[in-house]
């Protein structure tokens, strides 16, 4: 399934990059920017970023379940990812509001 049509990035591409990051350091905070940089791409319209964050969360949860990681550490990591998503959504709303507001003379 294509997640990012600007860069033609699939869900599997993102999952593979996230797994590489988790294998290197299972407690790092993985952001869409880091994922795209690892794929030698960049967010263009960034409309896919909320979906990318969902894939990061799903992949991270699956990874830690398989590794039987301590629950408190996993919950803290997922909270950090959720905070990142909230920041992205807030920035997107602010940007949309700026585009819609009339220019003041």
C-alpha cells in the first residue's frame, strides 16, 4: 500500500526502516523526518506524516511485544510518539489556518 504518493513510499518501506532503527536502538524516538531521511527522501506535502506516525507506532508496538520489553518503558516510548503526532497535527492546523486567513492590507 502506498502511504506517500509524493515519494512513492509504501507501508512496507516504512516498516523496514523503522525495524532497522529499532534493531540499532530499541528506545530511540523515531520520527517521520528520520524515516524519510533514511530513505533518502523528504516530506514534500507532509500529508502522509500522520499515517507514517501510525505505522511507526504499530511497528514499534509489534517489535516490543516480540522482544518482551518491560511495559513501563514501552508506555513511555509510545507516549513520546503520541506527543510527536500531536505536535505534527497542531502545526498542520496552524499552517492551514494561515493559508485560509485573508491578507491584511
